[in-house]
């Protein structure tokens, strides 16, 4: 674990040095190949220095005397988005595991459902989010009414369920055939075989899928917040602060750092889960 942290810190440091190096040596008009801009302009407006971004985070959001510090606004928005992403992740993991169990139990279900699971990820997210909001607004059950944040959570779960369903399906089918035959010889039922053999064997496949699902839930939440115009989250903050890039180049980067923080927290939570399941980890496999 300390080695991974060191490697991660060195990676961040290398990226920061590369950023500052490009500002110094990069062309003022950017790198243009065949009429297309491949790399951005190396100017303080397009690529502010890292210390400019950090200084801006510590300053108030606006010049008003009642304005809160930038870091506080970004932190509140990050927590809002993190909460929605967490709900989406939980729903996505639940649905993904349920579909994986169904497909593993019945081969006919796998043949019928798996193509649709794959096809579901070809739908443009930015076009789907407004439709989900419109459909959700028509749902009413007594005192219950559909809130906009629920639409964002549903979009997040829509992205999160896919890697879990695929990874869990591969993991549940990963036990050696001899081990499965041995369970059959002892007349062990499907549920007990699932609990004693298939679920422990699937951990190596499931953990990478959970990490990917966490990242997908964060991405889905941010994009959905932008698409449906949900205020309070980091996605809407990115859009609002982007308008100040011309006069305040450090401001748009604050919510971007906030979204990175949300992603790191989500990945860290899945890392904690992997610690509890470490005795079942016999090598993780990319989903």
C-alpha cells in the first residue's frame, strides 16, 4: 500500500511538472496539425500556472463581502455530487449483481439479456438524461414525488450496473470445473454452491468491476447534472465557473479539482471494501 501511494504521488508530481514545462516551452498558438489544434495554447489564460489555481481556491468565489471561500463552495458541491453518485453506485451494483446471478443460473437468460446489457451502453448519455428527468417528473405515488437528483442518481446507476454485471458474471463462472463437479457429487444445491464456491471465486473479478462502477457513477452524476441543469452539484458548478475563464483563468479549475476529489473518494471507498475481502483475493482480473 505505501508503495502504491508513493507511485501515485510521483505520477501527480510528474503531471504537474509536465504542465508547467509545457507552459514554458509550448507555442503560444498551440500545436496545430493539419489545421486541427492538437495541444492547447501555452498562455496564462488557457493554461494558468498551478499556483494561480491554488491561490484562487483560497479566495472568495466573488468580490462580494458575503461570498464564501472558493474551497467551501467546491467542497459543498462535491459532497452533493458524491451523495448522488453513492446512491447510483448502490443501485447499479444491486441491479448488476442481480442480473449476473440470473444469467449464471439460467443460460437462456444469459443469451436473452447479455446482448441488451451491452447494447444499453451505446445510448448517448447526454441525450438520455433529459428524457429520464421528463419521465421521472410524471411519477407520483401519494406524498412521494420524483426529485431531479433522483434522475441524476438513476443515470449514475445506469452506467454503474454494466461493469458489475459483466464482471460478476465472469467471476461467478470462474470456478474450476472439477470444483463444480465435486459440489455436484456431494449433492450440494445451487444456492450453497453459490455461497461456498462461486461468490468467493468471483471476488478477483468483482473488485475491479466495483472500482470501474464507482468511477462510472461519478462520471454519470457530473454529466447528468450538466444535462438536466441540477444545481448544487459539481457538474453545474463546472458550467457556471467556465464562463469566467476569460477574466479569471484560475476559477474554472476549482470545480475540476473537486470532481477529481469525488472520484478519489469513490475509489478509496471501494479500496476499503477490498480490504475486508482480502482473504478471498487470489489475484484481480480486469473486468
